[in-house]
C-alpha cells in the first residue's frame, strides 16, 4: 500500500507543481497594482500571459470604484483639489461583460453595489431615464463617500 502511494506521489507531483505555479502567477497578475509595471502581455516564466484590462469588463469598473473610494477616503489634497470631497463621476458602459462574456444587468448591478459597499462609497446614477430606457451606450454615475 505504501509503495502504491509513493508511486502515485511520484507520478502526480510534477502536475501539482506546474498547476500551483500557474495559479500563483495568475493571482499575482490580478493583484498587481499597475499592469504596465509587471510586464503585462509579455507572459510569465511558465507560459501564462497576464490579462489586459478590458474597457467593457465589470472588473475594470470595479477597480475604478475602488480607486475612487481610496481617493475619497484620503480627503481633499493639499493642492486645493475639491473633487475628493465632492465626489467623482464615472462613465460605465451599458453592456458590461464578465471575462468577455455578456452578463445579466441584475448581476452587474449587484456586483457594482457590492464594490461600492466594500469601498465605502455610494453610487448615484446621474441619467436614470436613459438607464431605464436603454437609450445611451454609456451611463454616468457619481461616486460619493458614505457618511
């Protein structure tokens, strides 16, 4: 029995090693603060390429909400910038995708609401009529700090 376990370990160990390295490389690529600093698009040493941000992807919008939340939490800058105190405006594409695949609007709204809650901000849709009717390709949202 012990001999069979050792044989299975010898056969499966290389697969496990490669798989764990791939997962860690993907995680590092996703958590990198600046995609241009980590060599995005060049690929990592084990053959996986880092994902480039897509403008219509929900992850890009969530990252923008997180950045706005960090800026708003910092307060107004010393240079007299009042946008940190008043809020930010963000243009959100109407048809967002998740990893390049279309997603239902209710799922997108839930993901954006969760991102706002985690960042400590409130989202106010500025063009609710266009949002409801589907006229505009881009929706504008104001991001303000929650009190």
